[in-house]
C-alpha cells in the first residue's frame, strides 16, 4: 500500500460524519487483517498495518476521547452506538483476524480512555453473551498480566457496573463461564488480586463470592484455562493462589468481622440484626467450605492435563501461612478464633499435600518457614517429617 493510498484512505474517513466514519474504519480493519491472515508473511509487519492502527486510533479511540467529530458533539447515545459497532464487528470478524483488529484499537500504550472504553465494551459483551469480544479481552489480560493494575481496574469496574444494575449480579454475569471460560479464569485472577481477604477491609461482595464459588465448583478445569495457552502465549496467571487465600483466610476474617459487629451492638433492639448477621456468617462459612473442596478438585483435575506448569507458588503459600501466624500469635489469639485458625491450618495442609501430589506446586520450598508460628497440625507435621527424611536419604546417597 503506497503512501498516497494511505493518505487517501485517511482523508476519505475524515470527510465522513459519525457514525459512518467509525463504521467504515471498522470495516477497513476487518478487511485488512483478514487479507493479511490469508496472504501475509508470518512475523513480518505489512505496510498497511500501521495505517490500520492509525485508523483505529483516530476514528475509534481518539473520537471517543474528544467526544467531537466534524462539528458534531458526541453524547451518551453516540457512545453506545460506537460500542455496539465495535462489539458487532468483533463478533462477526473471522477468528484469525479478530484479535489483531482488537489490538489495533486497544493495544499499544495503556491509556485511561482505552481502559474506560474497553471496560464498557466488556460490560456490553457480557450482557449480550459475545464470546469473541471476551476472548480478545482475555488474551489482552494475559499479555498485561491478570494481576496488573490495568486489568484489575477493568475487573473492578465490571463488578461495580453489574453490582449496581442487577440484583445478585444478574443471569448474564453468572453465565460468564459458558460464554468465555478463558475470560472468566483471568477475571477471577484479577478479582482475587483486588480482594485479598487478608483483613476485613479486603473482602469481596457476598454476591460476587457466591458467584465465583459456583463457577469453580461447577468446572474444576476452569482455573487452568489460562495455562492451556502456555504453548502459544508464555504469559499466564492462575486464580488458584488467590482462591487459596479466600478459602483459608476467609473464615477467620469473617469471624473477626462478626465479633466486631456483636461488640458494638447492645440492647434488645439490636438482637434481630445480630441474629441476621450470624445467619449471613454461617452462609459465608458454607461458601468457604465449598470453595475449599472446589480448589482441591481443581488441583486433582489439573493432574490429568499434563501441562507441567506450576499453578501457584511458594510465595502464595508463604503469605497465607504468615497471615495465619499473625492471627494465631503463638496461641495468644482470642479463644473464639482458635477453631477457625485450626480449620484454616487443616485446609492449608490439605492443599499443600494435593498440590505436591499433582505437581501443581514445586516441592522446592522451605517447609519449616511455612510451618513456623502455626498451631500443631498432624498432617503438616507428617509432611514436614517425610520431606526432611527424604532429604537426609538423598544426602546419604550422595555421600
């Protein structure tokens, strides 16, 4: 494509009013990347690719930013039109060209306007069950890292959008894994990064917790979806590290929140509220138990996939054990927390045992550091004894 042709293309689009200019820009993107997929040389940037990116930026992103085109001020209705055009174009785009068209719009330097536009596109894609858009966003999440700030910003805003608009998040949101399991996997990773469950201020909305627990329980392979792409995309993050924090630390944080509520309430007028709080806490405890089982089933299911990747790290385990240790305080914690802490340590031990058995966690970590500061636990002590007995045997063989 010559410079003259490129200039003519831009000039023609500039002459069109909205929404025609954006619609024609999207048609140009699909034609270009579809042709490139059939006739282009893999790994080589074609002369038209820069033009495609310029067109996407000028007539979609920049137009959205300035809210103005050819003496026409764009309002909320025009913004919705733009989103619908992008969503429909990506939905109808050939698979081999879809992600390239998406990255022409949202790739490159991270900007607040791009993130805002993408977030609105995600919310629309969820509401209309548009799998191609959600898959493109999922791949972008993996490229950026699902624990990065920009990805967490998208996930947080989507939760706020659906939390405000729909009671219980709505059926479209709850059906997310059936539309795009890859997006759901990366989305859950971002959510567990935002809501760490390390203290009362970092807990997710109950409806969101319930929804994620249902997703994990219904499909043990969901947490491994990002890992399946490791052969074609090196970057991946898995939600299991965060979910382990939730099911282990969640009961303790919930118990502490319940005690705080009961201490500030007084008189008979507060009895009804206190009873309701206790009922809600009981439901949360059931969710954490269900999530714990779901995590164990995820680890078991991963064994059959033969992907040879670690799903979480020693750092994830260390954070949980040190948080537990800080709550336990060498046995000096409040008596009401003892049962919750013992249950948490049981769950930690079971998860470590299953992870080591399925090779989803490397066995090259300091077990003594994990064990330090925690209450007595038979399973942890047994694993510790076996680990160091094995190390002594290996040392004797070497000598």
